C-alpha cells in the first residue's frame, strides 16, 4: 500500500553530489511539481558527480545545473528544516545529521540505505553500472513509498 505524496521532501546524503541530487531529480520527474523537493548534504565539498548526471540523463532527468549545498548553507539561504514534511536520509552520516538538526521539530526522518557508487568500478562501464544500481534503488524506494510515476512523459 503506497502513501499519499507529502507537500515537501528533503533528500540528504554525504556531499549532495551523487545520491540526494539523483533522488531529487527523479522524484520531480516522477511526481511533478505538487510536492516541493530539495536535496542537501552533510558537507558541500564536491560538485555534482558526472556519473550521476549521465545515468539520470538516460531517463531524461536533468542534473547538470544542480548546485551542491550543505545543511548549514541551506539554513543560511533561508530554507528551514521544519518546513519539510519528511527528510529522507540516503546515508548513515546524513541520517545522524538530520536527526540531530530535527530533534526539536515534529517531522519524520527516514533512512533509505542506498549504495554509494562513487568508489565502485574500475572501468567507465563498471562505474556507470554502479551508479545505475544506486539510481534504480532510489526508483524502487520512491515507487514503493508513493506508487507509480504520475508525470513521466
């Protein structure tokens, strides 16, 4: 049984360069603009990963304009964690940080254990396959929670 879409979702991972931008982009493509979707990292020390861009482009999800940001930058820029209905952590470090930052708010923090493909594979094709695996895990979690895509063209 799937759940109704929330009004707002924040995806988070370690660097906001691989998993959380993929989740943000795919959710926007699958479910449209009815849900406010953002992503953030524990750190902002990396740009969007080229392999993430490539495997999302395979399904017409555009990530090349994504700009990585950290939890701290998010708050500096005026996005308040308490304004999100659910925070979905895609890594253990981001789950710890999200729980720490939301301990005084009434919102849900979920943990989705998505593999970190960034250090996997020796060849370009092996790396792409690792990133596809992470992308497909995200798709499985999204559709398992909120049902089949409603906006895919």
